[in-house]
C-alpha cells in the first residue's frame, strides 16, 4: 500500500488510495489541518506512514504549560481508557479512538513489538490552542509539532509506551489507523470525518501501549442521514468526487475569502465540527496555503 499522507485536515484520493498532504511528511484531513503545522485539503485524516520509530521530545524547562504534575508513584495496575482520557484532557488532548493491532492489516505490521493497543490523540478544541500559546514552543518554528513531540513523548515515557507522530520520518499510516478505530469515516466530501469532531478531526500523535485496553464499540458514522452541507459549502466547488487544488488555492488568494481567517468553509459546515479559535484556524490555513501556493 502507498504511504499515507494527510494534513490535520486531509483528503483521500480515492482513485489511488493515497492521501495527499500539504507536506510529503504529514498526513491530515483537508484544507486547513495537517498532521504537523502543515496541512492540506487533500488529506484524509491526519497522517500516514508505516515504520514506527518514536521521535524524541525536545528538551524544555520543567514545569512548562500542559505538563501535568510529575513525581507520582507508578500505578499498580495498567490505566483504563477512562484514566487515559482524563490524562489526555489535562494535556490539552483528546483520545480519538483506538484498536488492538491486527497482524493481517498492513498498516499495523510495523508497530512496536508488544503493542497491545494503539490510541490516537488529537487536539482538544477547547484547551489545546490556549495551552500551546502559553508553552515555550509558541515562540519558535513549527510550534504545533514541537509541542506535540514534547507533551506526547513525555506522556509515553511515563506509560512505558512508544509515541508515534504524523510528522517527521518515517511517515506513519495515521489515515489507515484512524479508519481502523471505527470512529473515523470518509465523508461525502472525501474528507476524513470523526464521530465527535466532524470534519475538524486532526491528529497530534499516537500511543503504542504495551497493554490491552477495553474499548467500547464505535458509534455510527455522523454522515449517516446527514444532508451533507459540506458538499455545497466551498465557495468555488473545490470539493466533490475529486479535489480541485488549484481552485481551492485560487480562492484563498482572493481577498473576498474568509477561509484564511476562519478555516475551510466545508469543514465549518459540518454539523458535528466543533468551533475552534480563529487564530488556530488561521495558523493552519496559512501553513496549508504556503505548502501549496
């Protein structure tokens, strides 16, 4: 299978089975989100690759924003899903789904040996951006990726897990993983859609846990019974059976557009998509438009 690429807003090229990203090293969900600070509207979920090598987290001062209290004794039992969801929220993240690896699934074959559960993590719409702005990474390049590497990398070390990311090398198959959770689906606009985050789904990383979690059944696709306003929301009709990249970026150069300031109109039209700060949307759109001028 081809390497998956996605932007924290990605689209899938259904004809080739590959995801186009704003960057060859990031996989996302479409115009606006990319696995890293780079995202494209032709990606599907957030990122894809295959081998699994944890990316080291940058060294930062202790006590940086979004670092939970340290020094607690190790738990006497493996954490539950509820424990991990609480811990994710404390870090400005959400657990977006998980699954037990399947040796028959190509995307799972290079997961770390002994992985019992793979959990996918994305930004919490209510907490992520304020935490990032208060973090040391906000003052340097690639703030989203560097924050993700530090926060998720440190959490993985605490859990004895391996952190995997939708940026850097090797490219990880985040799109295949997202679909494997049962909580992500391909929307009518060919963008990845999540049962709780709609078309605003994006991934900051994943935890390859050395133990099995009891995971609930996945809910149905949010697109079931939906009138699909995403199909008509793009002012230039760039989304549909295919993705018209030139039309999309041409509109982003038009001073009449509000997508650069508020985010992709199609993503915003999804009735499940939660609101996000305009500054966050503008950051991702600027990165996306820069990658695909």
